C-alpha cells in the first residue's frame, strides 16, 4: 500500500515517544533519504525520513545505512540548524500525509529557538522542509516555483503553506451523520473502495478494499449492495482505533514469505495463501517492508552510470560479433578459391588471355565433375591464378584473426556478465566504488566520464558460518573474488563456484581440518545462492584452493582450475541469512 494518513498517524504516535531526546547526528545516505540520530538518558533511536517519489515514508528505524564520505550540502544545512537540538513533539496536519517534527534548537547567536521539520509524503510531490517558528522556509529538498505550481510555491525565504485541500472530507473530523449523508448521495454502481477514497482524505485503497471485503466478502461490491449503517460502523471503527492508538502493525506475506503489503489492519481480502503477521511496532513494520526494497532502490539509483556503461558495452560487443560472424562465413570459401587457382594453373595451356570464363575438370571432386571458373579478361591466365591464390591467402589469415577476435569478444561478454552479477550483490557505495575502480582498470576508463580514482579500500566480502563452525567468505564483486582467492586462501582451504555461470567465489577456511559433509553442502549452497543460477539442483564446482590459478593478465575475477568435484544443491534463502555473520 502507499503510506496513507492512517499509517502516518500510527508512526507519528511512536515518534512522540522519543520526545525530549536530543539530536546526536544527522546523515543523508542518499539524495532523498535522511536519518536523524537521537539519544536520551535511557536509549538511542533513529528516525528515517525518505521523500523519494517511489517509497516516501518516515519511521523509527533499527536499520543502518551507508553514508557518503562527504555530507551533501542540504545535510550540512540541517546539521547547522538542528544539531544538539531537542525533539519536542511530532504531530500530523489533519488527516493528510503531512507531519511536523518540532525541535528546540539554537540560532546563530546561541539563543533557544523552535525549528520545524515538515515531511510531506505525497508520492512524486514528497518534500522535506525546514522552517523557523514563524514558518519561514530555511531549507528544503525540492523547490517549487510559479512555473511548476501556480497554487503553492516552496522557496527558501518564503512562508510555508500546507498543500491545498483535495475537496475531500477531513476523515479525522467527519461525523457519522456526514458519512451517511455522503453515502445516500453516492452514484449507483460506484464501488465501495472507490467511494471511500474519493470522498474521505488519507485512506489507502487497500484499507478501503478491506472494508468492502469485511462487509460483503467481495472487494468489487458497489455502494448499493451494502448496509450504509454497517459501512459507517466499520469505517469509524478503523478511524477510532487510529486516533486512540489501538491500531496494530500487520505485515502481509505472500506464498514465498516475502513482504507483499503493510497495514494497520489485517488485509484478509488477499486470500488464504497470504499471511497477516502482527509485529511489535510500526517502525519494525516499515523496516521489514522497505529495508530490502529501499536498499535495492538506492543501489539502482547510484549504479545507473555503471549499468548504462555495461549495457552500452554489451550492445557494442554483440554488434561487433554479429559482423565478424558474417565475415567468417565469407572465409568459408577460401578452399574454393584455392581449388580454382590450382585448376587454372593446371590448365594454363588451354586458357587464353581475354577469356571471361573457363570450364575445366575438377580433379578435387571424386566424380570428376566440370567446374566453371570466372576470369578477368584484362589479365593473363597465370595472373588470374595468382589473384585467386591471394584471395585464398587473405581469407585464411582473416579466418584465424576473426576466430581469435570472436573468442576475445565472447570472453569480454562473459566478463561483463560477471560485473552485472556483481551489481545485484552490491550493498552500498563502497561496493559500487570497487566495481567502478575495477572497470576503470579493466580498460573502460575512456567511457567513464568524470571518474576519479578512489583510494584503495580493503575489500569486505560477506562472511558466513557453517554448522561446523567454519568461516565462509563470499565475494560480492570481482575485486573481492580476487582478494578471497589470491590473497586470503590457504592451499588446503576449500573453494566453491557455480558451474559455467557468473557467480561469487566462496572460500571455506578450514586449514588442514576436514569439514563434514554438511559443511560442504552449506558452502555449495552459498555459492549457488550468490550466482546467476536459478531453480533446483544447481551444479557447484569445488576444489582445494591450491588448484585454483589466475592466468597472467586475466580480467578481475577470472580463474582456472582442472581438478575439481561437483555438487548439486538447492539453496534456501532463509538458511543463508541465518548463516550470515553481521
């Protein structure tokens, strides 16, 4: 569901519990995401605010985000105005997707002053605005001028105004009499969910559908098919639970136990194949739903330049290979040209200068068939023979070179596939920086605009622990793969990699000990999970690290081995996560 006013009210009630906590630090992990770190005498807490167009939200979070090495300008401005300040209150503006955080901070002269951080969480119009006590805008994420909105402008120095109303009834103030009156005037055939979201502010479509389902057993039921008294009772029961702080956080899981929806009521209309799980807090709910999705979105935004470079390189190489394969087809005629040259030479006595075609016996054909050979009438028969010999020689050399170039191009495609795979495992800016640095040193420097060589940072591969207590190292990119295989691995450690597909290098550090069969299986499952392979019974090669070699001049992540065994495993995501060492 989109975060609606009901969910925002539930979240803000939790934030109110942090009242009197002081701001310790403010971070801006990405362009649209902010983290306010608070501390009090009792505990520490983080408030995450995301004003991106895809997943706008605010919540008390337990998650951690990787921060840029240099804080953005807006982050520095928020620190200037709010660092050391105290959270006084948090509240919603009406039943809309707008909330205010009130802080007691200090001005330039050191006097106490109130500052307000206003979170407008309205899809593509989301914004984070800092104002003083008079409502003067001090900073914001997105400016809005007359050219983009004639009704309301948001510019530094102007006075803040709430977003214009949407000609809906305020859900927080509407009475039952008003609700019933609107029901009576509703047009025939209007769906219940559409009726609720059209007439009342701040209600998500998923909540409206659950109301319809609760009353009729059908989310497509229309307004005339329901008792409006019962509809009003169900509506106000939900709204009152939000106002009174009795609403509970529910996470809807699909058949694969993946988060499908989140709400402050059980969403039963999805059916029995889905499970509504009640969590401890709304902060935990938002974390559970958005952590993976939000991280994927951040990585997608930050890796757009890498993805574009790789996609263009892949397309260019595929076009080049297609052209070379066409040229290779022409090279298949080289023996034909040699035969024609030999036959001309053998029949020089019968060929006269000026002839354009000669028909001779083909001695290379067991049936001794006749063959017609085109001639250039401007040159002698012997020169015609030499002309065909030159064609033969040229195509013979071209064939050798084309085969070599196609192999190199296909090898380049395989390397690009490994980098694409690395992007799916990247967890932050450090990982992306290593991928950019790898591409730069792999010959893509000319295609990387404005790239600055990064300081070498020690690779940080993923760490896991087997049931037998052995440490597993798993590379997230080719730099980490090389680091694991060529720098860390001891000769007797065990090395794993999915068979014939891009994937992570996995190293089981065991020294001279002999791990159990279960340990081998878990290591193989890890290698299968962090690879391009899908489905069941995935083939994974494993061998002692001493058998794995990196050829001189090979691309990052490329190794060879000739002694190995193969295991067939089916990885389990839940088991992999339990093995991971944070």
